[in-house]
C-alpha cells in the first residue's frame, strides 16, 4: 500500500503545483485594504476543491469578517474514526515587493524551490492536505477539513466559531498543517508552542515638544525613559528579564545546533546568539520579549527637540507552563517599575494567546509517527515552535477527546513571513504522502 500511495502522490505533484499556482495568485491578506475579493476568492477556491473530493462544504463568515471553509466527508461506517485536517488560506503581507526576486503572488520556480507568498505558510500545507486526500481516495476515516481566513491576524474568528459550533471540529485526531520539519528531509512533529502577548507601552513626559538646546538636560525625555525601560527587559547575555517571570526553562526534545540556528536565522558573521541556554531552550522553552515597533520621529523627520511622547509595541512569547495573562500582568508591572523619572506610563494588551503542549501517547500519534517514518525513510523527531497557534488551545478546550498533532512543509529554508518565501516541493510531496498513509492506516 505504501508503494501504491507513493506512486499516486508522485503522479499528483503536477496537479499540486497547479493548485499552488492558483492559490498563491490570490492576495489573501486579511484586513489589508482592498483584499476582500482576494480573500473570498481563496476561500471559494478551497471550498470548490474540497467539494470535488466529496466533502459537504460551508464557507462561513466568522466574527472577524474572514471566510472560513469547513467541510465534512463521512467514513465507511458510523463507528469510523474522524480526522480533522486544518490549514489557512490567508497570508502575511508581502512587504516591499521590490525586494522580492520574483513577483510575490506568482508562483516561480528557482533552483528546485517554488517561490511566492504563502507557498509554504500556509497554502503549501493546504495543497499537501488536498494532495493527500486525492491520493488516499475514499478511506475508511471520516474526514473534516477546516481552512481559516485570518490566522495571520490572530485567528479570532475561527476561535469564536469553534466555541459556537464545536460539532464542526469534533474529531479523534486533529492534524494542524501549519508547522514544518526542523530541516529538509527530517520528519518532525511539533509538540510545543509558545503563547503570545502583544502589548503597547506609551510614555508621556511633556505637554509638547520643546527645544533640546533650551530645555534638554533637565526636561523629562519620553524617548529616553522608554528606551531605559525597554533595555531592562534583557540582560547583558540576552536573556529576557521580566520581574516575576521565570526564564531558565530547558528543552528536552530534538536539539537545535547553534551552527544550524545561525544559518536558519541569517545571523551575520561575528554576531552572538542570545541567552545562556541552547538555541532550543531559548526559542522553544523560554519566554522571549521582542520590540517589534516604536512610535517616534524617523531620522529623516527629526528636529532638535525633546520628545514629549513615545511608544513601543512588544511581542512576548510565553512557553508552556506559564499563564499568558499572568505574564502580561508581570510585563506591565515591570515596565511601570523600570521606566524612570515618574513619567506617565500606559500599558495596553493588544493580543493574548495561550501556549500549547501536545499529549503524544495516543493511537493517533502512533499512527502518524509511523506514517511519517515511512514517507521520509527516517526516524521522527519532536520539536517546539517559537510561534503561536492559539487555535490549538481552543480546540483542546472544545474537543477534549481529540489528539492534536502539528506538522507541515514550513522548514527553515522556507523563510515564512519574509521576502522570497518558498517551499521545497519534495517536502510537500513527503508531507502529502505521510498524510495519505495516515488516513489509510488510522482507518
């Protein structure tokens, strides 16, 4: 059976490329002005592809205005196990398009990889699901498919839908196609996700800007106060240092060698990796705070004045074992304590998502591990993911009986969220083969 399925998947790769070409062409950036038709188009394309595979399909406008595709195909018997396959059809904005080596919304092949926004995250994973379903045919499993339209903007709409209509998500095994292997050719199950806290801190010190020559030196400086507080969030080694938040956790799964991490992260020669732990500790097991934006005059618009107000947006990643709301409270208290000179400090939470740790001892994990081992011809490793998928914790609440596994095509060379995002078609093929084997064997 594995040989038959392998042949079928290989024959379907031309179709997979055509699918991905069509999907990538939709500029489905949720909340981007003017993108509504493209977002709807990507959802309708997905719904049509699922309907052709025998699914009863709904396109549901969720509470955040994004279209979610939800489908169901019954199993051979009423007692058949149910598998839910998840992905998303929305993408990150492309950023400066002139920096791309080819147009971001045209799938382009270079040096054996397929380039385009969403080629990996997450339209490549969606195409892997479709390819697996085509290869497996009418398996004994009942199958649900869910493709959301606002994951890159937080996915609040699908979270609400899962709580409102949990029957649409009921399954024995949920396969989240939105991660990837630790390296090309190394089959990987992601078993740990950090949660996320986005918080905006605003500092006000003066009623208006004042001349830096006339008042600078004694006038309270909002930018200087903000920078002082931000600097307190990391120590000299680069460890995140938030009062009351532990930062010495250890990762016990697959390692992340420093030289591999340096290459994956595009660290410049001579720069130091941050923290007192291993790269795996730092990105999968420990909290990490990143300043992702600052409101301040740009250098081209700067004038000789003391800045009266400044703000920063912080992204705090929260590992399993820490409560994200408590982490936000600690972050807010830390900033108020460490921003000096009695300036006015306001901290506002903009997003809070919980971390996730998978239970890995059930029959679904055993079957999926075996399928990945066969598809790749290699032993399966378990890794963490520094990013967040809040839906996992929601699904764990609304479908407590389900096993939840994360896999996909997004290995480090894909450069997801960055310029020149790409996918390795061999990763797509092997991911699809592993899913086809799983759908067949788990039945």
